[in-house]
C-alpha cells in the first residue's frame, strides 16, 4: 500500500522513514524499560540480600544481646545479692553500734542524773544554808557576829600575830572589835564591825517611792548615829589613831551606800572614819603588812650590815685560798713538765741501748775529755745550750679567776 509523502512546511517527510523512526523509538523505549526493570530487579535482589545479611546480623546481635542480657542479669542479681548482704551486715553492725551507743548514752545519762541529783542535794543544802544566813542576817547579834568573823578572817590572813588585838579594852572601858598596832607608836587603828544593816534591808525590799524614802531616812539615821558613836568612843589621844575603820561585811551594801548615800560617806570622812568593804579592808591590811615589813627591815639594818661584813671577810679568805690553789697548780704543772722531760730522756737512752748505738756517744765523750781542760767550766757548745733550752720546761701562767681573767 503506497504511502503518500507528508509535507511539513517546506520539508517533505517519507512516511516509511517516519514509521521506522517511531518503531526505533519504541524499541529504544522498550530496551530502556527492560534495562530499568533489570536494574530495578537486580537492585531489589541486592537489597534483599543486604536485608537478609542485615537480618542475620541483627539476629546475631539480638542473640549476643540476649546472652549479654542474661549475663548482665546474672551479674546484676549477684551484685544485688552481695549489696543486700553488705547492707544487711551494715544494718546489723549499725544496729549493734546504735545499741552500744544507746547503752553508753543511757549510762552517761544515768551518771549525769546522779550528778544532777547530787547537785540538787547541794542546792537543797545551799538553800538551807541561805535560810540559815538569812536568819543570821535577820538577827542583830548574829549579824554582828557574822561581820566580826569576816573581819577577823581578813586580819588573821594578812597580818602576823602581835600586829592586832581583838576585843581590846581601851582606857575609857570601850572594847572595839579590832585594834591594829602601828609600828613606832603606841596608838593603834580601831576597826568596828557593827554596821547597821536593818535600814539597807528595808531599802532593798521597798516597792514604792514612799517605802524607799522611809527606808533611806532610816539608813541615814542609823549609819549617822553609828558614825557619831564611833567618833565619841574610839578617838583617844595617844592611845588610838585619829582615823578609824567602819567595816561593812558586804560589797553590795557598800555599793548601795556609795551610790545612794554619798552624804553619809562624806559625813564619815569628816569624822575621820573610813567605811571599808571586805576588798578595801584587805587592801588596807596588805598596805599595813608592807609598812611592818619595811619597819622590820630598818630595825634589822645593823644586823644586815654585820652579816654583809662577815660575807666580805669570807670572800677575802676564799680569794686567798683560790690564789694558793693557783700557785700550787702552777708548781705542780712545772713538776709534771720536768717529769715528762726526764721520761723522754730515759726513753731516748732506752732506744739507744736497744739499737746498740754507743760508738758515736763514746767518740763524743773522748773528744769532750780532750777539749774540757781547754774550755771554761761553765762553757758549753751552742747546740747543747739550744737543746737544753728546748728541753727546759715552760711554765704556763694560770689565769687569776678572782681578778676576772
């Protein structure tokens, strides 16, 4: 069947060639498609093999993981068991230690309770003593005895016997609590321990201003009257000093007196009466002790000078004896050096005898006999004199120890 030529524009195409071209394109497309399918199939097979290898590897890994998991599970179980054992042992040890510490704590607690019990007993005794002290302070005579005891204890601890007298009787018949004997004078210092305390106790427990005012007025009256009584009784010319001491047995009362009743302190000073608490009285006693010691030192000054003279004489005799010992030591040193020189000569002669070295000595003796008549009796060879000078003992001068050499 004939095909008509196709005309496209100015180009004329043969239908057979066009059909062959289309068939060639279809075949080429089919070949490309077959190639693509083959490549795809080979890729699928390769991927399948890779997947199978990956699955095999994954299966091996899973199996290894399972084995490792089983081993790890065994190790974990063993570690857990060991840790549980250690924890059980530790808990047991901790429980034992806790029980021991608890027992020790209970024992210490019992000891402390015993100490607290003892302290409670001491507090009970102290409260009883405080009640007794309060009863003593409430009683005027007992309070005076308490002040007297404190004052006597301070005086006895600070002064030697003979420097004080308790309850001494004065020429007017009055008896102060203590009389301190001053050196180089017959007049003593009077100490009175009968300080009025009732007003201070009322001043301490007063609540309102009226009660305090009334208690302060009572204190001024009592203390002022006592100062006047002391000035009237205890100032005797030639028998007592012109200054007396009023002893207060409590530091707190002295502080209240100095803080709230300075007018009473000034009044006592004008009356030449010094109000002293225990600490101030102790200071005054120590000052008097220093004065007594200084007076005794002055009284014993001639004895000290005599003893110093004897000491100097003993020192002179010691110096002479040391010098004698030094001379004897020097003489002994010279004798020892002479003995050493003689021993050296004897040793040298012994060596000559041992080596039979007599020829030179015999020849020297013969020549000496020939020359001796021609020489003066006192002349000696220079070498011999030099040898004797070297052999002569040297005297070492010993240092004078007493002269400070």
